[in-house]
C-alpha cells in the first residue's frame, strides 16, 4: 500500500486541492530547497501551465505560490490574512523567501500552454544577481494536494512507499479477499496497515483531529455571510437554511436529506471562500464525507468516536484504490470524477458503521 489515510485527508486551504494546496506545497518545497542549500537568489520566476494557467486566477493559484514562497503551509496558513499578505507581495514584486531572504518574484500564467506529464504543471526558476540559474524545478499537482516532481513516471503516479504493511492491497479484489480470509472489516485492514508508521493512539487521535477540522468547516460555513469571491457574486446560502427550510429533528425522512445537503453546502461555501478545509479526497469534493459523517453522528443513536474513526478508515481504503488505479484529479477526470470518488468513499464508510460487511 503506497498511501495512508493521512495522505488522503490533509488539512488545507480553499478553493482547490489541485490549484491552491498543490501550488502552495510546491512553492514551499522550492523555497525550502533554496534556503536549505544557502542559495539566495535575486529573482524567483514561476510559470503555471495547463489547467493551472487557464483557471489559476479563479482558484487563487498565484496567491498560493506567493504564500508558499513565504514559507507558509496549507495546513497552518492563517486563512484570515492570506489574501492580504499575497496582495502585498504582488504590489511590491518581492517576497521574503521562507521569511529569511528578500528576492524579486514574478508569476506567469500560461492559458494555452501545457507541460507533458500532467495538466497541472509548474516551473520554478531561481536566478542570481548575474542571471545565472541557481535552482530550477518542475512540479505537477496531481490531485488531492499531492505534488510530484519532473521524475514522476506517469500522469498520476506517486513514489511507491516501501514500508511493509500487514495487509498490502492494490485492487478491490485484493482488499475483499483479505477481509474474507481474515474475517476483518475494511477499517480493520486499514488500521493494521496504518500501524506500520503510527501507534494506534496516533491513528485515532489523528483521524479525530481530521473530523474536528471537518466539523469546524461545517460550523464556519453555516455562520458565514455575504458574497463568495469571484466575478459571479454568488451569495452564501448555507446560513439561512436552518431558519427557513430545515426543521429540527427528522420527523420526515426528507428532513435528513435537507440536513445532509446543508452540511455539504456549508463546506463547499467555506472552501470557495478560501477557508480551512480537509481534502476528502480533494477540495472540490470536500463537502461529501463531512456531510455523511454529520448524518451518522447526528441521527444514529449509537454513534461515537469509534464509529467516526472506522468510517474514515473504511472510506480511505476506497480513496486509495481510486488514487492508485485511476485518478482523483479534477484536471484529469473532471469534477464528476472527484465527486464520484468522494461518494464512493462516503458510502463505504457509512456502510461499515451501520453494520454492513465488505461482502
């Protein structure tokens, strides 16, 4: 198994895992390399290609690059001040690289040019005072916030993790066979494999932290007011819903559907506003798993932290299968591919916590 649940569920910033989180991570990786080697440039030149270049303005890709060069990480960047900080860098045409060295910076978005490996390509070049190249790297944002460099072997490949796990699986048939032979739930298989790199307490605490961020995103989305960023001037809709459309409780089966819709809408609006969000498995589909998990915790009487952990583990197993064998990248499989992946993951998690079996 090349992936962990904590590779799929990562805390980041909206509005896009491919177009915001990935470019910020790539820029930080480039800045770390420069400052770590003591190479202090006069200029950092960044080019965004393909889908990043064509839609980067709407997805905040340029801001993400500038913040990454500043040394910010998607998991910890202050979402309240991020846009203003990036604006100051643009106005000055200079960035304090990793907070230690001021250098000129320019970002070019190519609307009609692509790189060969993946639609989300980026080129970073650092030049010295005489124009000499100090460091040059090409990165690809391949979906879900994953970033690979020019050594990537294919359009959506990651470097295989050679850490041995107890129950390796590469296909759904492998996973189901392990469950049948060992009498295990999908979450049991995932937990055993996660223990190759973490203690059981670390796995549990880490997943509950992920759930806490998801729940916080729902709360923030339900409290948000005003208009979402962008030229379309779309008003937020999640906040008024409980007052006007959703009745407390679940007297009618459709009341539950209203609540689940509200939870998903709240996350999607918070993501669109550049707020704190969890890739599940991407930002574009980030509302689905939190919405279904909220259904479980709110409307199932025996719901608890154990169920939340098992839900996220079972869902992650399906996400890993999709990531390894197909793609979760919207640039490759479209928004429907992202949403379909998240729906499959959520269905697996809910099936397990409601008593379903792998078979």
